[in-house]
């Protein structure tokens, strides 16, 4: 129609994070990315565990370069990415390099600039953060439009997930989190985990939690990891694969976040900087 202004392409940016390591986050991210590609979505996965990345290992790849080379300005981002299962694009992290475990402002700027060159050709940017509450984890989470906190039914995982959300809400003003429960034996167990987190969050934190689904415990998952294949690819009818499929479809139905008027990918750098550097909220009583 004459006079119609085309809608700018906006990449959906989703961070997958956890308070505790060992909750299966990288495996969930990789499989969600695989399912999204099978639904004709262009997906970029960023391994944001900068010092101990293992997304490439999970996918059976041995790339020559990684994010540390981009951050150091030694390689363009296009030389570092590789094509993973289903056609997803993967930006691998380094392993055993301590210098990138706490990015400086200039290093963050270089990384944002590199990612900006890829954004217009991506529908979904999935960020697989490190576990914990380090500055890097906070920064990557704040760069996302949607934050998914992975948790297992273990008490330590639940406690650390709460601690992560507490820091993000009280120090950085994040108030919305999506809870993904992994390795639950039954869906009712996953829902109980969410209710535990939701009850304590409602009482002590100014946040809104949303139950984003679960991945049930399935022997096919460790088998697929040993074979360096996606469980959704190797065993598409497995229980875990069906759970991943449900989560991926739910992600596609999530409403777009409220963004500034005129927002396009080109405003991403400014938005991240404003969120990470905004004044810290007042301290409140601890739980």
C-alpha cells in the first residue's frame, strides 16, 4: 500500500541464566535453538560463559576461534561463528581464558558492536550465560528482552535461583523473570518448584515470575550429550524432546516486550548501556 512505512526488523533477545551451575542450561539452550530453526526461525546462539564455554563441545565442534578473539579485536565476528545443527548460528566462547571473565566497558562495547553486525539477519538471539551473579552474567542478562532462569528441583538450585533474581531486582531494577524447571521427574514437581520460588519472591522481592515450562528427566538426554547430538535431533519422540518442543513453541507466542518508540536493532547498544549503568535501587531488608 502506498505510503506504508515498513516495520523495522527487531531481533528477540532472550537470556538463559541460572544461579547454580550443573542445571543443564547449555543443553536446554542448544535444543531450544534447534527446535526454533526447525520452525524456520533464524537463530543465533551466543555462548556467554566466556571463560568456561562448552557449547561447541556439546555440538561436536572444535572451532579455531572464539569470542575471546572478537573481544580482543583479533578476528571479525563472521570468522568466529559456525553453523550448528538445524542451521543455527553459534558464537562460541573460550575455555580456560581468565582475561575475559570480567569484561571491561571497552570490551563490552566491542562485543556489542560485533553482535550488531549480525542482528538484522537473526530472528532470535539466545544467550547462554554463565552461572552465578558475576558482572558478566548481570550484563548479559540485562541485554535481553526476556530473562529465563533455569532451576532444578534441588534445594541448592532453588536457593541460588532466588539469589540471582534478588541481585537483579534490587541492584539493577529487573522485575520480570521466566522460570524454566529442568530435570523434574514429574510436571507436578516442576510446578511445585515454581510455586516455591513464586511464594518467596512475592513476599520479599518486587518481581513478577512466569512459569515458562519444564524439561522432564529423561535418559535420552545424557545419551545425546555423550554422542554430541541434540536430543531433539537424535530422539525427537523422547519425553525431553517433546518438552523442548513445547517450550520453543511457547517462546514464539510470547508477546513482544515493551520497547522504546522507534526501537530497532540499532538502538540495542544504547538500551543495554542504560540498563547496566542506571542508578541502583534502594536496598531493602534481605531474606
